[in-house]
């Protein structure tokens, strides 16, 4: 099925739900113990295996557009350096000099001919190989075979840079993505303009992530932001192994009832959310804009950091374009920080009080059920 036919199929499914006041559903409800959100032993096991051993989409390809461009970040305590080589291949390393562990790149991004540690001036090429050190004759013998930068397995697919955060751990990115790769390809992430990127503090990983996976709360919590554009409690749900695609209906969907399919403007009446396990979501909300969110567990079970990236279909140049992009940016910030995470922090702070021993995930929340089922599967493997 080509992309146009698939979009028509999604619209048809959404229209049936709109007419019948229904939604895609799981087979039954799911009971999730509150310990899944609180237990520090379980939390550490899940983070160490799921987040630090499975592929993580750490950056967009457009963040490293040219050879010698680099990007650094600290992800769950792991300092990461990604750099595009002159062969156009992106490589990732632990951002730590092999002498005494100082970061070899202190800035968040830039262009480098070589990597020089600011502490003792050890030098590496952009493929991570040790190529020189200050006072080499007096230091003693060291070899590039033993003292080059520590690599992290890295692959680039569908406009995203995927990294395993544990040295020595490798993955097959094509196997990991499976059919979901084709869904990501439709987003054409290589062609977007990165307008803004920020970090948002939030509640624990699961309390934060739950809000990305259902439309049940849109009418009540997001009445003044994204809820103005989407129909609450209407979801078309598709899964691809641990990954999933959620389709929300826009308020304008009813305009298509009785209209010939060849006249449908497919992108204007549904909103797609692509959710890559375990912590990446890419959401098209309105117009020529989308938002990418990466939710990272904090050092304790009750807090996260979310990197929110605002993308525009093209660089805003005119005053009207700049206003539209800034409006979108502020709307998604408000929806996540001031609405979702405000409630999520209250939920997180109340979990230990004992008001609930378990949460019940509804049949109308299949995205949550799918996600937590896969968390359990990977945790069992650990």
C-alpha cells in the first residue's frame, strides 16, 4: 500500500469512529501495579537494559548536516559525542579523553578538524583515533589501539541518528525498526528546518510517557491547546513490534463525510504520532510544523528530562511565517510543560501516598497497554 492509500485508510477508519462515537480498543483492561512507577530496583533494571542497551534516537540527521559537524549531549549520565566524518558517516563516542576523562568537546555543537582535550591537549582525529599528545616524549608509550576514544555503536536511518549508550553493545537497526522504518520514511525528517530545541523537567519516565500515548485526556486537559484541534477519545492505533503509530482525528474530520475520496485533503483532517520505543515521539500537530520529543529517565524514578525539538517544513522568513512557527512552538511547550507535566508531577508526588496500589489502563488506551507490555518483555530479558 502506498502512502496515499494508507492515509486514505486511516481517514476511513477515523470517520467510522467519528460516526459511531467509538475508538480503537484493546481486548480488555490492563492492571499495572503502582510499583512499576516507584520501585527503584525495578526502575534501575529497566533503565539499564531498555534505555542503555537498546537503540536510542539521539539526534536528527539535520543536526549534523556536513562532514566535521559534531553534537554533544549527556544522556542519563552518559556523555556522548556524535560527529560526521569526511566519509559522511556519523560516529558516536563516549565524550571522555582516554587520559584522565575530560570531555574532548565542551560545546554542544560545532565543527572540528580534530578533537583536542582541554585538560592535557591529547588529540584525536574525527574518527576517534588518538593522533598525538602533548609532551609525548616525557609521558611514556601509549597506543591508538588502547587509547583512542571509546566508541558507541551508531547507525543513521530515516533522518535519525541511533546510538547504543553502553560501550560494546551492538544492534541491527534495520531489524530493530522493521516495518516501522517505512512509517518513519514518510516523515522525510531530512527535509525539515530545526527551529528550536529545549529541555523540560518532568515527572517520572512512565508518568510522563503515558501522556504521549492516548487521546483520552485531550478534551479535559488540553482544551485550550492541542485539544482545540483534535477530537478527544478517538484513536486509530497501529503497532510495529514495540513501536506504534497513533492517529488522532482533527476537529475538521466531519467535513469529509459524504465527500468523494478523490477530493479529500488527507493531511488536514488527521494527526499522526510516530512513537519509537522506548522514548521517541514525533507528532504533527498543525500546519507545516511538528514536534519531536525524547523523554529520558532521571537519576531517580520520580523525574525525567525531555528534549523537545520544534521543526518547521521550511525556515520561517516572512513575519507571518515567523509568527506561525512561534505560535506552534509556544503551544506545544504549554501543552507539555504546563498541562501534561503539571498533572504528571502531581501524579508522581502522590504515588507513594498509597491512594492507589495499581492503575487500570482502559480498553480505549491501547497505546499505553502496548507500551507497558513491551517494557515488561524487555525487563524480563534483562
